[in-house]
């Protein structure tokens, strides 16, 4: 049975690396789900054990903020923001700075993937109306969304997992992360401005290449409801003791009770695939841990000098795994060894910031690149890497230096 579990585990994580499996129409979610089904099918886990392996507080928190983000999308907020930014009478470098700050702030609350999904298409059209070259702004959107999401324990799925599993203080984490995040945002702005070399405008007529999706009309009432609930939850997380997932679920429930927005529309915008991916990986990782292989592997690594209870070693392994299997699976694998005082901050920062390295390192990157491709804008891996690699290295150096300083 141990051999069977190990084979299933390796197949699942091969799917995480490749984004699917050869000859099968499966993405990462499909591979993980199939792995969880296989483990139950071969009696490696009973259905009851599989359910118990899922960390319910993380799932509740993730679902709740998906509902809140759905409220913001249906209220037209994400369409309204890029148009308002494009209308500002600012020079392109200053406009880029405002975009980075706004994107980072939104991603810290509403999740980086959702912000990129909603903002990227509208940002392209807004740039073209001003005859601005969209690529620098799109790269800034992706980088700022990833970096900004590292500022809080609700900014992205892996941070939610770290915060809920290790029961980190919301305010304590924010105070620990805000300095490296702010410096990382400043560095990304400087790199994009430097690499643009003053070429901020398109060289061909924008109208010939602009594709405009049907925008969601802005509703101050619906947007205000979403902002009010999100703001109330942030204050509750900071000052009210108690389970964060309970408070978030109440907030989501209040938004679902609407006279105008049908619950079908709200729930239709929930990323059910991501929720299934999380649940499936919980099952797969639990099955592996039940064999004792992970503890033996950690002991073997320690014997050859890689001690994951040391911050420097955990830092390096988190960076490598996040770029091999993606940040969420990497964090799930490493959480059992996150014992030292700054392990939670380290895991959240490094796994998130590593996502800027390559296009495939973050779902937010893929969303932005796909949105650009649908409008005839080619951002290949080389173009992304020119920004992504230096941004990743600089932000990780900043975070590493900060973690050494706070220790």
C-alpha cells in the first residue's frame, strides 16, 4: 500500500509540474482530484479519513472571500477602477506607480488571481484609449498582484493556508510582511520604468487592435456593500478574537442575501476548481504523511545537511518547490516542518514572491498573459522573464535580509 500511495503521489505532483498529464485532458485540478479518488478507490484512505484530512477553516475562508470578490465584480468595481486610473492626468511612470499601489492593495484583500482576472482586460482597453503601450502596465499588474497579495493572510490561497494552519495573528503577520512588500513594489516599479526606456506609447493606431468586452455597469450600492463587508472583516480580523473563517462566512452570507444579485450569479463566479484542487491536495498529502515517508525524507535531508527547521534552508527549499510544483502544493508539503518562530512569515512571503519568476509560477501571471493574447498582445516567456526574474530575485533578497534582521 505504501508503494501504491507513493506512485499516486508522484503522478499527482508530476501533474502539478506539467500542468496536466500527457495524453489526458486533465489540468492540475483534474489530476489532483483523480489522485484523491484513486487513493479512496484502493482503500489507502476511507471516505471518512479523506474528509477529515481536509482543513475546513482554510476552505471556508477561501470560499467566503471568493463570494466577496464576486460581489465586487458584479458591482462593476473591477471595471470601474482601470477606467478611473486611465483617466488620471498623470505621466506614464506616475500612472504606473498608482496602478501598482492600487493593484497591490486590492490583491491584499480580494486575492491576486481574482484581481488580475477582472482588471487585465479592462486595463488593456483603457491603455489603448490613451495610446499607451499596454505591456509595461500588464507586467506591473501581474507583479504588483503577486507582491501585494503577500501583505496579508487573505491575499492569496497559500497565505490563507499558512495563516489558518499555523493560527498566525492577522495583525502580527501584516506588520511583519508590509516592509518587504512595500520595498518589493518600489523595486518592481523602478525595474519596469527602467526597462521601458521612455517608450510608453503605442506605435500603431489603438482602434485597429482594440477588443472591448461588455463592461459590467458600475453600481455604487453593490460595490459599497462589498467594500463595507470587506472592511468590517479586516477590522474584525485585527481586533476581534475568534475564528476568522466564522466571521468571513457570516460576511459572505450577508452578501448572498441580496434583492438584486441572484445567488446563482454570485456562486457562478466562485472558483470551484481551486476549491476542488485544495481539497484533493489535502487528501493526497495526508495519505503520504500517513505512510511515514515524509518524516523519513526530512530525516534524510537533515543527514545530508539540509535542515528544514533552519530558516535559511527552508527559504531555499520553498523557493525551489514553489517554482517546480507551484506555490500552493509547495506550502502544503512544507507546512509540517514550519516550526520556528518566523516559519509562517517565511513560507507565505517566499512562496508568493517566487511566483513572479516565470509565467507558470503564478496563476495571476497566466491570467494576465492569456488576457493579453486574446487582444493580440504577445507576452512570451522571455518578455515576462526580463521583468519577472529580476523582480523575484530583488524581492527575495529584500525578504531574506528582513527575515535575518527580525531574527
